[in-house]
C-alpha cells in the first residue's frame, strides 16, 4: 500500500497540473479507457459485454450497457438556476449550510423510500412503471439541487473536488489489488 503522504502528494501534483484541470481530466479519461481496454464508452456510446467468470466459475457482474448523462445542464448551470430560484423568493436566509444538509438528507430518505421493501432492483429499473421512474427522477433531482447549493454555500468546487477524490480513490483502491473485492482500503496488504 502506498503511504498516505506519498499518495496525497501525487494527488496534489496531478490536480495542480493546470489551473483549468484539463490535463488532469485528460489523465483521468486515459486511465479509465486503459482500465476498460477500449474507448467505446466515451461520448455517450454504449458497449455490450458478456459476463465473464472469476476463475471459480462464478459469474462476474458487468454492465451490459453504459448509461451517459446529457452534457447540459452543467453543475454550474444548476447552481445558477437554483441561486436565481432562491433569490427570487428571498430564501437565502433559510438556505444556509446546516439547513441545506438536513434538506439533502431528507430528500435522500424520500428517494430511499421508493426502493424500500422491493428487494434487489435491477439496473435500469426494468420492472418500474413510468410514473415510478419519474418520481425517482424528481427525488434524485431534489438531492442534486440541494447538494449543489450546499457546495456553493460551503465554497466547494464540486467538479474539481470530484477529480481529486477519484484520483485519491484510484490510489487507495488500485484495480490490480482490489478487483472484485469490497474490502476497505485499510484491509489490503502490500
């Protein structure tokens, strides 16, 4: 396992490569493509894969298709829309970090209720009705809106924070060491 100081220095160096983060994003994309072995998932395309086995005959679960978000609105667009919505209603006095966090947790709970008592739910929600899917979309939208507004109030640049966190996770969980395992990074030995 890489020492915590060295991986942190490596993360900091990668995230400081350019002020715009373009070099870092390019590096992250290259790493993702290398791990997938192909670039076919890029730009919203999907790829089909047959399940493989793990050597013990157990089927490995892989995504049959890759889902991709639309390019717009961006997180910044969402931040602006919510700021305008809040300003128009004079709600900034209520939309402070603590209240936003509690509202966010409440919305996560509402999304969780949609899954409660269903057992496992297949990716893509094939057994859900259109009204159920729309209800989930509404609840997840509420979660995202509150998350973005909380990040704004706390001055956290979410896209940059995500880039740093993904790089940190790559160092803490190297694919060659953790493939197919759900252990915490502290449980792995060199």
